[in-house]
């Protein structure tokens, strides 16, 4: 078939992308560890099982690539997958990268460079996901359970982006096998405004009626919080160290790429909160 293989097809961006592509009549193949029974578009895919890579790739001409989660070095698994995609003649890969660099994780940069070097292949560099404020992300879970955000980012700001807007960009780039008229090899994706954690907490509080406070913590404490949530120690430490970059202002950026590539402005954080207004409470819908 010609169509799009979506790795991470049941994840935050992958599931939204599958829906968008299907609604546009684009054939999709949804890859995951546990493919849905009865879904003819579902295929088994596991990063640790290279045999599933070839089967998933065979016959498609475009790929949405979500790297293996919770690792600081994706290349041992992603490198052979990309080589197989090249061998099979995949015309376009859209990689879900990140605008926020994980300290001590050069493999992510190597992966992005590998994709960027191939004609027609594209790297998306979204800022931090708004969905991080929702369970089951450790921060979202802490907000839900304790009404607090613990961070070492200080007053640093981020151009938080809704995963649905990332999917919309990916859909624009993957719908046409011959390319998108406004595409390039690298796109910084953000929401419409950079916000600090205090700003985000104030919006959640105002929209839900649930008080959310921000507690300043050291990176060690933040790392321990991630480890307690089940993240591998190395990845937890790298993720916590991101806060130092935020505090230094390294990720205080806003781009127009979502609007430029989709024709629609990205969602604001207030719109995101309104869409998920009950998810920070335990007793049903919150008051505004």
C-alpha cells in the first residue's frame, strides 16, 4: 500500500494524527505493541524486535516516527529502523523530535541530524506538551492528587503546545506524498505564547476552581519525583535537568509554524484547559 505508517499510533500525537489522516482519506497503518483486535490498519511494532520493523514498513511510502520513550539514547534502535526505511524506499519520514534538548542525551541530536540529512524527510521540534499537565504524566498526576507543581525552572517560560496541534502539522506534511508547499527539513512548533509554571497554574486555577500552587524545588528533588513515578533513573535525571535550561531562558521561544503549515493558529493554554476542565478534579466537573 501507499500510505502512512504511524509509530506510537496510540499515543498523544499518533492517535490524533491517525484520526486526521483517515478523515482526509489517507491510508494509515497504526503501529503499536498491542495492536487493536479487529482493526485492519493496526500492526504489531516493538522497538526491541527488529523483525516487526520491516513488516510495518513494507508497502508504505511515508512514516510518522515517534522515538522509543524514556531513553537518552534512541539511536541503537532508531538507526537500523531508518536504514530499513531507506532500503524500502520510504519517501518521507516526519520525526517527532523536541525543541527542548535533554542534557546528556546526544543520541537525540544525532537522530534528528540523520533524518534532516535525507531529502524530503522532516524533523518536528515541538516545545513542551500541554498534555504534561494531565495524568498520567507525573506532573499532571501531582496536580490532580496534591494541587501542586514542583519545579526547578523558577520563572522560566515555555511555549507550551497542544499535542493536537503537533498532529495537525504532521498531517499537513504527510497527507501529500509529494510534499507540502511550505515544508522544510526542520520546524520549531510552539503554542501562541510562552508561559511560566506560575502562569499555567493560575490559568488552571481560574478555569477549574481547583487551586494549584507552584513549589520551587531543586533538580535533585524533581529527579526523585520522576523516579518515584517509575521513570528510569538516567532519564529522570536528564528530564529534571531540563528545568535548569528553562530557568536560564533557553526555551522561551514562540514560532508561527503551526499557523504557517496548517492555516490554523495553535490552541492557547486557556483553550486546552477548558477542553480538559474535569481532569484535574476527583469529584467530577469543576466550577469556573
